């Protein structure tokens, strides 16, 4: 067992399982996907630390606990289609590829997208991820609707354009930020509207296009 493999097991045993992540497919994915391959080279030694890791200004790889709990709450099934918003270097998409029937990942930073494609290409199931470059807030409507949408970052609000791409009865997960504090919520779409419920406390930088629209009063 390599040093990183040992750290991966330790991550699951000390950060994931104790955080009420109970679904075996999520745990298996966290054990299988080499997180160190989806962080900047300078951060490889910190890949399994319990913290968000910066990959670009205002962009992070979510800490293992937060990402695992989001995936656990979304309860992705093997026959479902999933949209990953804010693919970054591809770690979340790599995990989802172990759970879903099909995965579309959208990234608007061309450099991050190129790196994600390269890193995902090295995985046994990486070819199952369709990576697209475009504005995160616009999603990937050409492949909609999706059974599940995972937003890999912070939001102040979720754009209507993204909600429209979620199938009726589908689920969406995101970290809602208010200043420095945030909470992860899981939303369920019924009758065209999403009802959100609290999942757990978490923090992440607000993704481009997901800040609240400013209102002005005279």
C-alpha cells in the first residue's frame, strides 16, 4: 500500500465515516479515487488534510468531509444522470463517476478544464465524464434534464437557469454562504420548484455567477 493509499484510508476512517456518511458507494468512491491526483502539485502533501484546498483564486477542492456528506445526501443511483457544476481539477466529477450512470461536468476556467480532462483521463472510469467549458451559472442545458446536480462550491443563490435543468423529482446539493459562514443544503424539485433542507455546516468560496443579485432602493 502506497503512502497516499494509506492516507486515503485514514481520511475515510477519520473524516468521512465519523461525519455520518453511511452509504457504502460513497465510501467506496472516496477510497478508490486518488485525491492527490486532483490537487495542484504543490498541495499533494496536503491532499488528505481536512480542509478546502485552493486550486485557483476563489476556487477550491472541497474538504473531504463536506464533499462526502453532499454526495451522501444526494444519494446518487447507478442509473442516474448527474451534472457537476464547478468541476475544478475534476475530483468531484471523478467521485461521481463511480456512483452515477452518466456525468456531465462544467468548468468555465479553460486552464482548470484542461487539467481536469487530463487528470480524469488517467482514471479507469474517467472516460465516463463529459467535460464541457462554459459559464458555471448556465450549467450544461444541452444534456438536461439531470437527476442530480452537484454544485462544487459556495453559492449565495442558485440561478433559475440551473434549476430549470434539474429533472422533476431530482436533487441538488450546494453550500449556501452568508459572509464567512455557510450551510450545505439538499434541494428536491417538486412541481417545478426546489424545496431546500439543511444538511450540515460547511464553507466554500462563492462560485462565479452564484452571488446574490444586488437590489437598490431609492
